[in-house]
């Protein structure tokens, strides 16, 4: 179960008002989960020290204490910087190092993240399940649909085996036929 690419594009195309730090925080929850494939627990645990701005990557502590690196692009970089500017204005004397905070300046909690994802995905998809894990699944599926190597997806998700990664990737029969027609020398090639 995953969100279609046009639906994710529509969701992320509408950025919050420039001065609304809470709306930016909620937007960033979706953006981080979808753009990096983080688990909900990894998102909550993300600290300022985990962001490597110069190389545009996040240092993630995953299941079983395993560490991995999650690359991110210019747009997520810009979104995190906007959020941090607003967050630091709201909480100039901050005690917590977590990136994402509640309205009281404390670390986010699992139920809150789930509720934000459910609320925001409800505006773009009719999927029954609208959870942070669906965004992780969406991340992996979109990478696969756009030609990413399964081993690279495995590394980005922090999986130890390919079998765990394969459940996140869905190749439709039409996509498989298209790949076959383009790549196999014995496939029937039709003029378009």
C-alpha cells in the first residue's frame, strides 16, 4: 500500500505560510518521511547533530542500533532550514536537541506523528491506511518505479536482507511488460 506519485507531489506542492512554524513542522514530518524513508521512531529521534548540512545527509540510528546515512536534496534542505529558523524563534532557550518538537517545545511522540500523517494524507489519497509506514513504503516504491537499484533501496531503508526490501517494492504487470519490451532483444518492438 503506497501513495501515488502525483498525490505526493500535490501534497508537498502546498507549502505552509512563511511564518507558521507549527504548519512547517507538520509539513516537515511528511517531507522527511517521504524523502528519506525514515521510520516513525527514527524521525522522532532525529537530532540536530544528525544533520550533516554540507553533505546533505542524515545520520540515522535504526532498528537494533544500526546506523545508516540517508541522503536528501536541496528542497528538503531548504524546508528544514525554514522550519529551524521559525522553531528557534519560538524556542530561543531550547533544552532538547530533537529536530521536531511539540507546541510546548518538547520532543514529538509517536501518536502525534501518526495523527499528522493521517490528517495530511487524507487530503490527497483514499487509501484506507494512512500512516508513517505508508510513507516509508511510498518512498521505496517510488524509488523502484523510477529505476533505483534494489540494493540501493535496501541500504537507504536500513534493511539487512533483500527479502525485507522486496515487500516495499511493487512492480505492476504493466511496468514489468514495459521493462521487458524495452530491454529484451526478443521482445516485440512496436512503432509508437
